[in-house]
C-alpha cells in the first residue's frame, strides 16, 4: 500500500447541527490524520470536490477514491484496511464498511459495547476487525455514507455521472459491490428524535400538565400524549426543531429556558422534564430553582445529565486526553459537568425532595473492566458510579 495514493472527499450533510456538526468534522479529520497519512489527501466540500465522473478521472496521481457523506467516524487504520481490500478484491467495483446506523441491513453491525470516547471507539473497531478480518460479502444494495473504489472502474461509468449519486449508478450498471464485514465506522442516527423511554417510565400516569424543556422535534411529548391524557408544553431554542414540535405538542415556546424561567409566565405543571438539558446551560442552578416555582403541589421534576465520573472519561484524563465527541458525555455543547453528588446537590440546594437517583450503566468492554478493577485495588471508589454514563433524578418540588 506504500505506493497507493488515496483521495478522500467529504460531502457535508445536515446530520448534526451547529457546534456538534463542527465538532464531528474536526474529530473525523483528527482520526484520519493519525498514523502514516503520507499517501492520503483530504478534500472538504468547499475545496472543489469533483462533481462528475469525468472530473474524478482527471484527478491525477490517485489509485483509490473514498467518498464520505455526513457525520461519520472512521479511523486511519480502518481507512487503509478498506483501501487494501478494494485493491486486492478486484472482482468488486466498490467496497463499503459496516456501521451501527445504516438503511441497508447487510451493512448493519452492532458495536460490541457502548463507547463514549475515541479510545473506547477504537477498541470496538479492533474487536469487529478481529472477528471478521478482511471478509467481504457481496450485496445488491449499498448505503452511501462511505464508499471506496478504484480509479480503474471509472471507465465503466458514464462521464456525466454525478459523483454523489455513484452508489445508485453502481447498481444500475450491474457492478459488483462488497461489504467489508471487519471495517466498522460510527454514524449518528436522528439524534433529535429520542423517545427516552427511561424517563417516560417515571412520569406519573395522572400528570395532566407536563413541561418538556428542550423538546427538540417533540417526539417525547407526542409519545406522552399517546400514552395518557395530558397537555404538553415544549420549550425549544432551535427554530427548525421548534416548528416541527408545534405539530406534535399542544404548545411550544421558542427561546432559552434561562431567559424564559425569569419571566414567571410558565404557569403550573404536574411534571417537568429536563432530559439532558442542564449541562448545556450557563446557570442550571437558577433554572432548577426557577422551575420549582412552576410545579404544582407534589409535582415532579425529572432530569438527566451525563456522568462526568464515568470510567471512560477518567481513563482518557489519566492519559491527558479530553476529546469532545458529539452527543456523548464530552459533547462539544456541554458547558457544565456533573457527578452524582453534584447533580443531587443541584436539586437539594433548590429545596427539592429527591425521591430517586438512578445510575444508568452499559456492558463494559474487557479493557474497561480491567481498568475499573485496577482502580479498585488502588483507591476506595464507587464502582456503580464509575460504570454509569447517565444520572437520572426524580425530585418533588
């Protein structure tokens, strides 16, 4: 592979929004820049990405092309392994990886464990490769989030074929397509459509007026209304998400909860939900205290927030790393961080009676279990908290 040159083209899509999208793009470039990248060139959408096959054909000096669409994480090792397969398996015109999120079932692959950091993501990538190695499965359809193909197949394609529509062209022309079972990449599902069944379970069935702070597109409130008779008010700062939520909820307020809570115009609610919201605020203490005034007698505020004391974060920090990853514990939009005790204090200081505190955990990778075991022998630690990725509180106003 030392003499093979690869051109990687990034096609941006609105998978993520704002700062999270910028964080994803920055992290993808970081992942692909690790290791020996002397034979790889990267081109963003604003850098004259070839539009047509004839434009690709004029790209001199490249043997392989990789097209990456939307927010996706792939390591430099995976990129090179994908290229090696594409070079060796010449019976296939295009090779694609597997992913946690895809519209094509043949490319669907469940990660061996949940990853919150890039180090743990790398472990998952390695485990998938160790199981499947360079195995390739021929398929009829491929997803277009990541495709790798040799330059020599361009002669099989119409010159005026659009590069972004190549996956459809491969199938139409009867070119053979292969899925590299051992090459795993991460993609994001629709992160603005969350049912949050974990929180739904704690909302009283007799709650009639419910406030959903950070309602996104309103799916959570829609499910509430389907489950029980209730009037759901949402608060959403994003104009686009707000508009969609209006078609699902009874009422949606546009704005920042830090400003809205000061107006004393919210009324009274039987239940208020702050699902992964407080860590995004400058002053969550003010908001939690202000929302208490909006709870009816015996009303509940149910909130969740990532656990900064999670083992994977500590593992990174001990190596001097603090890498922001979209929609993770270290999301680029998080400006406040909580441990279990800090999260409890946030509500206790505002005068709430805490009914329940839950630490939500996932199965550990083997290296994670070893890391926690090592910490336990050297320190007096709370293993339950170390394993937790999320903290959920049910508090009575």
